């Protein structure tokens, strides 16, 4: 009886020991420091005196755990090289949950004083994401932007449609009175077609520039928006050229509506001929037009003091026409006009006359 109780108790102790051993395998893990992963994709774009910084907000800690209590994000700027980053805090975006897209950003303003202190230098930026206890795993990658001062944009931008394209007029800014190496300046003209997702560069003019620009690369009946910005280009000796865009001008919108007829045809000539069997006709020829959007020609005829009447049913595709509806003994006066694809018709050419002889 006593032996049975002993064996039963021993069995229970062994089972407990086995369970305890299963829960204590391996070394104990230290508590997580909950440090957000450092940002690694910081980017910077400068426009005028504004620098737009963008990055991906970390969602995990250095221990690959989800961040539970995010802290503050510091944005730092320095004029020092990245290897000697001793930045001052220029901004501290508010703490809070990272956005669902994990996209984050901040816009910094470069003072005129800062630009002029070191115009050939660079501003260096980093961001540092902290936890709720204001601790971080270190700053992000460093990015830099030029500190070169920019010029103001052109003023008074206007647009009008011409037969050659869209003509822009504006008042350009004045470049520095004294040329400053290694700086050069230009105007960059941006164009956006209706329905397009991005702007394209329509042209660029070095400063000092004329107060106008003709954009020939447009399509008729399309709507366009234009704006102009100044560009400061820096080409340091032995260094990599960089450029900074200034602020944009006002935007002007215009429809490239074609109301411009082709040129009036010239050198119209008429010659009477006869076919076998005695049927007479008058052949007309003229100098061809060279417009890219030419649809054809209209031929007009009159007799005596009557008004000219168009005698072709469809636009004539070639610079020649045969009038078979003529009568012996009559004199006819002919003129020709040109028509484009949008129905714009030129004026009529000078008249030429031809008589059909009696048989």
C-alpha cells in the first residue's frame, strides 16, 4: 500500500518535470527596445525656395515587430557634408500612427539669407523617427539640394493662336547685372495638353531672353495650358552640373482653334482641247499649295458679268481640273481656291479666261 502511494507520487513528479522542461528550452530573449527602423528612402526636390522631402514611414521596429507607440519624426538640415552631419532641427512633424500608405513628407523653406551665404553649396537633410520614449535607431539616408538663389518667374503671360502655332508673350525677369560664374539662367516653357497626366517641355530660352515664344508643336482643336519657370544652372569647375527651378509663372489656357485658310492658289492657266468626235473641254492647271493640312481645291467659273459658281462636287485633290461642260463659241472665266481639312477656304485666285472655238 505504502509502495503504491510512493510510485504514484514519483510518476506525478516526473510528469511535472517533463512539462517544465518543455517550456524552458533556449536562452531567454531580451525585451524589445521598440526602436523604429531608420528611414532608408528619403528623397528631396527643390522648387524655388521650397524643398519637398518625402519618405516611407517605418511600420516595424529593428526587432521586426509592429510599432505600437510611434513617437516624433525630426527633420534635420545642415550645410555640412553628410559625413559630418551636425544638423539643427528645422521641423518636428507631429507624432501619431503612420498613415496606411506609409508615405510621409515635409516641406522646408530655404531663407534668402541661407541661399546667399553659400550659393554654390548644398543643404543636407536627414529624418529621424523616434519611439514614444524619444529614442531612435539613427538618422535616415542623407540627401542634398543646391542652395543657389533662383530668379522670379516671368509675369504677364498671355497666349494667342497664329497660323504657325501658339504664340506666348510675357515679361521675362532680368538676370544678374554682372555674370556670376558658375551660374547661368534660362526660361523653361512647360506645356500640358488636355487630358495629359504630365507637363512636357515646349522649349527653353537662355536669359536675357526675348519676351515671346512660338510653340509650333501643337495639334489643331486641342486645348493647352502653359506656364514658365526660371532655371538656375550651376556648372562648378571639375564638378557635376546641377540645376534648380524657380517658382512657376501664372498658367494660361488656350484652344488651338484653326481659323486660318490655306494660301490662295496662283498661276492658274486654262487651255481648250477637243476629244475625238469633236467634244471640247477646257483643262485647268495651277501651282500646288504645300500646306500639311490641305484637303484640296475648289474651281469656280463664270460667264460674262455673272457671279462665279463652284463647278466641282468634291475638293479637287491635285492642281488640275478638266471642265467638260463647255459650249462652242463661249468664253469662260476661272478661279481656284484652296481648302484645308477643317473647311477653311482661301480667297479665290486671279481669274483666267479661255474661249471654246466654233467647230
